[in-house]
C-alpha cells in the first residue's frame, strides 16, 4: 500500500463497500479533522459509539490510525479539499 501525494489515485470503492453508511459518515468527519465529541454531536451518537466506529473503520480498511484514515479518504475521493493557491 502506498501513501502520499505521489501515490496513484485509489478508487472510492477500495474498501468503502465494507463500511456501513454511518461509518462512511464518521470517516468523512474524521477526514475533515473533527474530534470524536464533535462527530458525536453532529450524528447524535455517544462519544463511545463514535470511538468504536472509528476503531471498526480502521480495522475494516486495515489502517493504522486516524491519520491514515484521513489520507485514505483524500486518496479515494471520499473528501476533497480545495488546494491552496
């Protein structure tokens, strides 16, 4: 697995089909830099539920940590941020 700006763009379905809709929503918020308590408030979940979902996302996508989840989300096009000029 390659990580970084020079890596070829991954397809969105690379692992995303393994995630539930709720997990996809959590991943989008994680990729935007939100903390578990902020995600919990937005999705009307407990902080413990969000933490468990993040752990399950990492396990299902075979990612080491939240930072790798952010990179994954950007590389697969789950989230796209504008590039600075």
